[in-house]
């Protein structure tokens, strides 16, 4: 569905300053995949998406989207894809039904099909009662659903979503995702989205592409990334005076790393927490170290990011904003 | 829940109408017109604006220059009012685009298969639709006051205004795109250009009585040729060289406007 090779984008800010927003991204997306591009602000996620959707031209490298080259055949690419940008696609002074119908006509539907199609989408995205409203009168969540409806009017095989749920409250986010996933099933769509919500990438995407400083730094399922790049964290609380002995035992665990002993607690990272924990407790009992409490903390994608870059996604976000 | 299937839609799209500039332009224009039609109040206000100007400025003009103008003050002033309405309407049209830039609606349009030039032409033409309504109202109101209507010339005159308006609208869009990161700049630049162009075209007051430098400057103002051509056309003369110069000015404006506008638009997503 998508195939990019060494895609780059430079923005010339001034004569002396060029920003290398994307530095050689090679990415392949198969039909039917749901891929989340995750990274802090300024990582190059949106720039990459804008190149794939023909909004901006790559500085170098190639990208084929839905079978067509974005540089030489942007018109064909536009016909094949759906796009939901960061902003609101519907004009604020327009009425909901008009925009949806108009979008259908833009993509080449005749008047009757466009009408039928917009009614279907109004209904399935729960916008039916709002059809005659002006877009400016909608709430953020309603507007976002309309954006998604507009991206789906021509039943594209490939849908791009640029930070689809930014600014929505948790309930609206969950609701939007319900709709997106249902539509995906109905249309057997390929979906590529960008997000800086870790939990969103974690729970929704089947594949996570982590981007930082314009490069892909990891690309796998969320579970595999976590197992490979972060591992589970074990926390063991022992009775006072036993810390040094407990730390020794912990070091002997298979694949143990980042052992930290502090106060009466020991923290360690292992590949498989649920298996390692009973082993550790057993060893403690055998050597007479009283264990007061124990727990396994499963990693988040933030731990993955931290492991990859040495900084957490939130810090990187704050820095990205300060720099922007 | 409705039952949606991919194949039907895909089939509908493949057997759909051929894309062309005319269809794209009309889609964009109709989209732009919809909010206007849904809001008749703004439409009515827009329609009577030229009448207000005519009622307040016309008598002053008649009082000070009444005897010196060819064919009377209304014959001289009514075509100028229509040019002025075009000038104000189309040069301000970029501000709509500016707003859609900020909301994301323009970006959405850029990802659709619509041609880039249709996005400019359709929006500029939208400004011309109320203008045609205004022209009819102005003329209808002024006929009892002695305005002499020559239908053929008037129709050609409006066509010429439409051509000029597309050009100016495109410039306005180019401006909106250029200043999109400091949007207040739009009105500063627009006004800075608008008033000198307007005054140096002899639209409101004849330049014949002005100083030499103003008359020379007006020769470099495409709007002067347009105003002269409109006055000639509304007097019923469609074949004079003044009209020809008006068309040249209009066509040069539209060619330059579209070139600049499309170029700016292609770079607008950066």
C-alpha cells in the first residue's frame, strides 16, 4: 500500500538555517495494516504524512502510495486516499450535510450517489441529527467525527489520520475510535495515523513506528517493542537489612539489567516479568531473605522510547514545543 | 446501522464524470456560495451596499462636477460603482481562504483531486455572483433617476468585470497564502494597494482636473483602463479601442493573477 525509500524533507528557514525535518525514512505498509506513527512533537511524523498525502514535495527519496508515485503522479494518489488532517476539514460556515455531500461530488460521485453516501455516513457516524447545523456550532468531538466521515466519503482503500484524537476528552476519543475501527472493518481499509498519545498507539495500532529526529528508530508490534526494548520491571520490597543480599540474588536472574537498590526496595528489568518474579521470590526464600511485597510493572511505550533515546516522550514533547 | 460496501462506491467513482476545470471550478464556486445563500441577511446587506454609496457620494459628485461629465453624473458613476464593488469584493476574498487555512478546510481541499486553479477561480467567481445581483439592483434603481441602460454593453461590461475579478481574487489568495503566518498583514497590505489603485483609476473623481503626475501614474494602473472601458460599455459602445484596452487590462490581470496565485498555492502546504 505504501512504500517509501530514503524519504527526506528539508525546510529552508533562512539562508543559514535548514531544518532537516525528515532524514531518510524507508517504510513499507501492507494492505489492511493499522499503523501508528509515534513520536514527540517535531519528530517528523506530520511532515512524513504530508509528503505521503501529496501536500508537500519530498526533498529527496521516493514514495509510492496506493500504487502511484507521490512526486510524479500526485493526482492519482489523491484519488486513492482519504485524509483527515490535524485541523477541521469542514468549513466553519458550511452546513454539515452540504460539506459531506460536496466532498462526495469532489471525488467524482454523481449527485444521487453523493446524496445517498452522505446520508449513510451521517447515520453511521451518528451525525444525522446535526445534518442541518453549521460546522461552527458543533462540539470538538462532533467536528472530528465529521472530519472522519469526509475522509471516508469515497471509500478509500487507504486512510491517513493526522493526530485524530488530539484535543478530545477520553470519552470522545474512545467514541471516535469505535467509529474508526468499525469503518475499517467494513471497508477493509489500510490506516496510517500519527499520534503522540502513547496509550492510543498501544491499544489501537497493530504496528507502531517510532519516529524521532526525522528517522524511524523502531518498528514492530507494541508488545514486541516492549519485550525487546523495555522489558518488565520487577519491584521487590524486603525486610530492613536484607537489601544487599536481595540485590545479589536479583543480579543472578536471567537477563537482569538496571538493578537499582534503594531504601528497602529493589527494582530490576527482565524480559519476562511474570516468569521471573516467582523465581526471584523462591530464591529469596531459599536464602532466608524475607520478602515483604513484590510486583511486576508491565512497560509502556514511553519506556520503549526512553530506552531508545534516553529521554521520555513527555520530555521530548516539551523540548520540541520549546524549540518550535 | 447502514450497510456500506466498498465495491459499489468504487464502481460509482470509476464510471463517474470526467474531471475537468469547468466541473472543478463549479464545485468550488457552489461550495463557496452555499453559506451565502443560507444567510439571506448578509446577502441583502451586501446587495444594498453599493446603493448606499451611490446615494451618499453621487449627489456630492453631481453638485461639484455635474455639468462637466459626459452623459451626466449617473452614466459616469454607475459603471464605476460596479467596478468598485468588484474591487472590494474580490480583493477581500483571500480573507475567507485565510480562515479556511487556519481551520484545515483548505488543506482538506488540497488533498482532493480538485485542480489547483479551480480552487482559485471558483472562489473568485463566487464573489462575482452577488455582483451580478448588485448590478441589476443598482441599474434598476438608477433608471428612474435618468440612467440610460444599454443592455448589450452592460452584459459585456459584466463579463469583463468577471475576468478582472478572477485575476484580482487570485492575487488576493496569493496574498492570503503569503501572509498566512501573520494574518493581520492581510488587511494592511490589501488596503495599502486598494486605495491608491482606486483613486488613481479615476473611479470616484475624474483625474482630468488632477495634477500631471497623477495622470501619468494612472496610465500604469490597469484599473484605469478597466474603468474607462466599463464607462464606454455602459454607454452602449462595445467596439471602441477603449473597450479593447479594457479587455487587455483584464486579461493581463487574470493571467498574472492566476500564475502568481497557483504558484503560491502549490507551495502553500509547506
